[in-house]
């Protein structure tokens, strides 16, 4: 029997005051409203779809009455219209609903008591009068006025999007990007949404374009499709695409004749919005900025690597002996040879897996060079990686963005060729994470007299952004490379390190070791439900008991994929409920598919230069303020405030993808592996996950899936011209 039965009452409608918004989904517009309506003794339930809604608004809804088995009689509305409230009761509910930052139920009552029905006009045109109310000073008054203006504009955007069949959850982001001109901008070129707004794809923009009358065969649409296809390729790690592949992908996306795509591409090339170049076997099409970045990286690396070292003269043998005496550590022959090579060249790559002495080698080099008054600067791509570099060297290390002094307002860096970095040596750690655009910005700021040391593990996953910079530097053979392979005695006692090297060589890790002092374990489970249950037991009980650690702070689940029962999304839902259940009467907010609660562990998913929070930074939610519509998140010891509409920048982080874990290290790492992840089961993925764990690594899942991953070592093809450019540049080959 269906839960909902049609009643025998005629088609009808209701008009009245929205007493409570029981539920509203911004993605779909679906809402459940409780309405006080004349002629009805009790509150009426109205179910329907609308862009934006707040308690206190006046509603007019038309539809059909149905009787729900669980919820009783309700109006299933075909159409719903909301208007601003006019009664004192409605205005107080409206203002107190939390829709305007700075006004909660207390201030809503004070405002209505003071100004009555004219309060909206006062806020909009005579906001100085708000200061007549006790508790509202100049600062709060300005915040209320600004929030009121923003809310009006955002609601207009929401209605526009909703009327065009599009989710309204990104309305705040659209307003912040385009301001008051948002609707005009989107009407003129809907495809700008896909380009400018994170979370809005081409298909969404295309739906709006169709609604506002843009033809399927229009050149504007074809150009947008080409640009989108190329942008998607850069998100997948490519710097360019072969011309034929680009046209084929764009034509498939647009579902139009290839002739129109060809004409659109020709126009974009003439305008300089795209660039074409023959490199190797391919005719590549670039976004011009990426083409320029590759050219300038190759030029700078070739220039520096062909010049002699400018370090002060020294007796290398004596310098190494002095270093050993100073540290009390005897260097291996391979490390001595590496130091000699590094001190003789302007640009050096140091690469190798865990436990091979990269840190010891770098520290020895820095000790020798600082004794000779060489001034180093140290940096890494992420905050966590920079912190690790600082801890391992004892020297200040910054993120690349902070080192280059990023300016949020302009979107540029203050460190440029005209104002280069002040150093004799620049050390860049976790180079496998550095993509082409970031490498370009960094090299532009390197003074012509400086030396460069790049440190990284080429066998880890390549950068999330376009290019394979570290791999290309090594493959080009234009940069002297120190390849460390010897696992040192102390590191060889760690099963994590021994097994990581086994995996990297294509062998299965030792999965039978169940000794109590091991730091690596494999728990074989066949069914996804059993894998989930084991992970929960490990996090809640066994790991905290064994290591005396915090299950939220110290344990990190790393998933191969985002989707599926063992993917990031589902594991976060399960772990949030297990580790951080909601407490009585606790404020929380539901946005962008997540429920955000105080104490939740979250991860920043894109760079936010205004807040100085970067992709991959992990924090904890300190508080959720419904009245101010804000969430405060603590990153390390720094509190950062997010408006509810900005929460699309963060996700729950009880579980994160292995890609997101690059450059980070966690006390305990747990990795689910199952054949449901078969698309992404690759050797470098498992290797990267294993090398993230400091104290313990636990793999839970199917042995067959782990074997698949270890065997699968595909050559990662990324379309880029950097390797060819490095090889073809004039300059002396390294020794």
C-alpha cells in the first residue's frame, strides 16, 4: 500500500503565514512548510518546490490535498508564491529566522517593537536609526544592512536559477563572484557559470542557456564547450589536448556537427583564447597561460642548470667530515656522493622513497651551506608539508603561496622577477605535488644567482593540477638527479617502510605479520559491510587502546575513491555518526550534501587566499552560529569564519581521498581496499597511502583487490610539452 493516498477533497489551495520551515533542500528546492491559514484550526502542511523560503513570509499555494500515512493531510502544491510579510507577527518571524546575519529572535522582536511594519524600509534606507536599539552599535548596524542587501540579491539569483530549472545552492557563490550584475551576466553568457563558479558544471550552464534562448548550434555554445573540455582536461592533469581529441570530445559533449566545433576552434585560436603548437607526435591545443608556463619553466631550468655552482669554495671531503662530527651521524657512501653532486650544481633533484635518507641528506647539505653563510629558503606546496619540513630541518618553512606573498585582492604574487626572493638557495619539498602553474610562479621569483634543490618521491601520485613536473625534470636528464634507494638500518625495522618499498617494486606487502609490536597490519575482509565494521572497530576501540591516541585527530581513513559504500562520502557519513553524534539541542547546519556539526573534522577543498586556508588543510569545527549564519573552523590554532554559503569549500574529513592526502603525514592511516575501487586500484595509489602513516598503517579489505593494485602500474600519460621543451633547450648536460 502506498504511503500517500489521494483524498476525495477537491483541488484547492491555501494562503497564510509560514509558521515554520520544517525542511528545505537548496539543491532541489523541495520544501515542507507549516502554515497558519485562515479557515484552518491547526497548522497546515504544504509540500512543494521553491527557490528560497523563510518563516514569516506570506504564502499562496495551489495544488491537491493528499493524505500521507505518516504525516496526515497535506497540500501537495503545484505552484507556490511567497511574498515578504506585512504583519508584525510575520515580520518578526521573518527577521528572526536566521536569514539575515546579525538578527536572531531577540533582535527581531526589538526591531519590530520599535519600528513596526516599517522596519524593512528602515534597514534599507535609514539604517542609522537601528542604533537607537539597545545592543546595536555601528558595527552590528553595518553588518545588518550589508547582510540585508546581500540577502535580497541572493534571493533574486535563487529565483532566477530555480525558474530555469537549476539548483540554487550556489547562489551565494554566484553573488560573491558577479555581485549585483549576477543575473545580467548569467543571462548574457550562461557558460561563464561553468568557468567561474566551483561546483557548477557545463551541463547546468547549458540548461540555463537553452532556457534563455541560446541555440544548440550557436558558435557561443561551441566555443564554451571547447573551453570547458580543455579546462576539464587540465583538472585531469593535462596541460593540453591533441587537436583531434579536443574536437571529438567537445562534439560529443555538445551533440552537434564537428564542422561547427571546427569553426569555433578556429575563432578561439585567432582570438588568442586558445593556442596551438606541434610538440612531438601531437598537434596540441593549450590554454595560453599553460603554454607560456611550460615555456618559461623550461627556459629558467635550462638557464640555471647550465651554469656553475656559486657556492663558496670548500674542501668537500673536509666539509662532509665536519658535518658528520657535528651531527654524530656517519653518512653512507651513497649520501656522501649525493652531497658532492648537490654542492657542484646549481639545480639538483633529490628523489627516493621512505627511509632512504632524504631528510638526513638535506639536513647535512643545509648544515654545510649555512656554515658557509649561504642563505636558504625552504618551502612546500601545502601547510602540512611545510610544517613537516620545518620539524625535520629545524628551519622555517613556508607554503609556496606564502613564500611568494600571494595577494588575495589582485590574485597575484608580490614576489616576481622585479622583486625576487632574497636567498642563495631555495629548497622545495614534496615536489611530486607541484604542478606546472605553481612551478611557473615559483621559478619567476627565483633570483638568477640562486641554487635550487628539489626534494620528492617520483613514485607517489602525480600532482592534482596539470603536468608532471618532478617526473619531467628527472626524465629530461637535464637536471642532476640524486636517486636514493638504500633503506637504512633504523628505517628497515619499520614494516611500513619495508612494505611500501615492496609495493613500489611490484611485490605484495607482508600481510601475515600479526605481532603486537608491528606498525603495519592487513585485515582480510571480503564483504564491504565487514570492511566497514572492521574499520569502525579499529577506530573506536583497538587503535585508541593500543596507541593511546584520539580517534578523530590522530586516525585518518584514506579511500581510493569518492563513491561507493567504501568511498569517501559514505565512510564520512558512517564515521561522523560513530565518532561525533549530535548532542541534545546542539546547533548544526546542513549544506552542500553534508551535515556540519561542532567538533567535526573537515578538509579545505580549494585554495582560499582571503582566509589563508589552502586545498588539503585539515581543521576542526569549533562552533556553528545559526543567528550569524557562520561556522568557525580551527586550523592548527587559528580560527577561521565561514559564512554558510561558503561551506562548499569544505568537506568532512574523517575519510579523505588518497589524492587529498599527498604531502601530509598522519599518526595512523587506515585504507579500505575492495574490487569496487577497481578503476583506481593502482600501485602508486596504494604506495602513496602507505607512506602517509607515521606510527601505524592498517589496510582492511580484499586480498584480491590489494593484489590488483600492486600489479597495476600504468604509465600515467598526461598531455604536456614540458619534457620535450626541457630536452630541446640548449645547455650543458649534467654530469
